[in-house]
């Protein structure tokens, strides 16, 4: 009998749509910035295999409120033990770093950030987050000795796992890859994956005032690419696109710079990556700040949220 074909992955949506699909949860257990080290994902210079710090944040949204855990003042199945949750994630990171030969043949040549996120997701839920076979085939459960997922999927309403590499950006505050899903009766009904590049600071010639046309000023960009269900590490290439667009800018307005950034990001994504199969493209969130533009304010900021299908080539 031929092997059964795996079911198609659930719809890939934006974080906003996943949140709407799941709805508000009556109870949530969060753990922020579980810290460890990882070897495999590319560093700020685009080099694989170099050890670097990694942090993981997870939010478990439950479909029921704390019942017996509240009344009995004991850890019962209607909640999640945050200490054990942290240990399970650390065990997955350790397993991913010390992977044996059987699981070391990632198509992206080294352990990539999507694979790290995929391993954590499947160890927590037993379900696949990514549709890419090259990522799915190298994931395995390592969260506990029985091989069962750590979480009781039937109790989940929404799950969010954010993996951060704080030193993987040359000019920014780090990169992150976030996976999230909306659940119904133990089934993953909708999923989202977004890549974030945080606080990229570049000197830019921008502004309408005479003084702003005479010298560059520090400008900060925050960028997210949603619906990014692909293999490999692409944050270094995306950072290069962002920095190049900002460095060559001579726009008077942030709005014009945002449009130019969107065009550059779309060009990179279209050329380098396989687009989502539903034809809706990727979704961009770009925010640009001018910290010194208004003396008595922290920083004016202008944001653009747009699908790549709606971005004009200019």
C-alpha cells in the first residue's frame, strides 16, 4: 500500500486574521524570553553555524477559564505549568543544536530559523506549522520521553510562539520569526508566520525643512513580512534591501520612503522566494520613525500595511 498523502496545511493568514478567527481567550499562560544559544541559523553577517543567543516567547491561549486550578490551588489539567513549558522549549532548542546525522540534512544547508520554530511548534502541539516538506521532514518531537506533544491541543484556542535572534542584525535590534495558530476542537484551523526586523537605524537624507536637506539624520525602520511560509533564512537579504533603500533616499516625506521600501521588499520576495500558494502574496507592515524630527516628542512615526499584490513597481 502506498504511503498516505499528508493532509494539506490549514490556511495561511495574517496575524490579524488569526486573532479574529480565534477570538478572545478566557485564560492565557505566557512565558517571555526563554534564553538559550543556537548554532545553525545565519548570523548578522550571513554566516551559518556560528553560535549565537536565542530567546523564545510563548503565549498559550486556552478556550476555558481556570476551573479546578483556581478552586483547588493546585496545578490541574485545565492550566499549563509554565516551568515545565519553559523546560520543554529549552529541551527542543538543545535537541535542535545537537542534532544527529539523521536530522542534519536541512535543505537550507544549516539549521535555519524556520526549522527551529517548526521543531518547537511540533514538540508543543504534535502538529505541523509549515507546509514546506524540507522543514517538516526534519522536525521531530523531543519535548518529553513519551513522544507526546507537551500541550493538550484540545484545550487550545490560540497559540503564539516567537523565536528571536537578538544579534542577527548588523544595524538593528534583532530579528524574530513568529508562528501562531487558531484552534478549534483540537484542530489547527488557521495559521500565520511572520518575520520581523526590529529597530534598523540608518542615517537618511529626508525631510522638508531646509536644515533637513543639508545633512542626514538617524531614521529607524521596523519591518514585518507576514504569510512567510518558506524554508531558509532570509532576514539578512531583507535587511540589505531595507538599508539600501534608506541609504539612497532623498525623499522629503516618510510616506514616499515607505512606498520605496515596499517596492524593494516586494522585489526581493518575488525574486528569491516562492509565493504563497493561494495567490494572495505576502503582507508587509513597515514603520519608519524620525527620532529627532520633533524635539519635544519621542519620535514621529508613519506606518504602512499593504499586501505585496497591491504594491506598484513604481
